[in-house]
C-alpha cells in the first residue's frame, strides 16, 4: 500500500468517524447512521469525479460504479433523514 493510499484511507476513516459522531450528537443512533451513510456517498461521488477524467476504460468503469454507489448512498441518507423527521413529528 502506497503512502497516498494510506492517507486516503485515514482521511476516509476520520471523516466517517466525525460524521457519525456529529450525527449521533444530533439524532442519536439514527443520526450516526445518517452521517456515516452520507459521508460514504459523498466520498464515492468525489472518487467518481476524479476517476471519470481518466483515459483508461477500466478507471472510467470504476468511476461509473463509484458514482452509482454514491448516488444510492446519498439517496438512502436522504430517506433516513425523512424517516427521522417524520417519526419525531408524530
């Protein structure tokens, strides 16, 4: 594993921990789930944006997969937010 990969993994871990902690502080376990899902989706979408400009077809395929996973994760986080808000209103 190269130092760049280690740095990227460490950054992802710190962002996931921070977003989970922030979500937990706001809405408990549901908030932690929302924060973790949202940070993963944003990370995948950002990765897709970086890989999309490559000339290598394999990297562009990986970019489309990462982009789709990011879109699904962001949508799931939005649904979780909807459920938390709807439950808290009742």
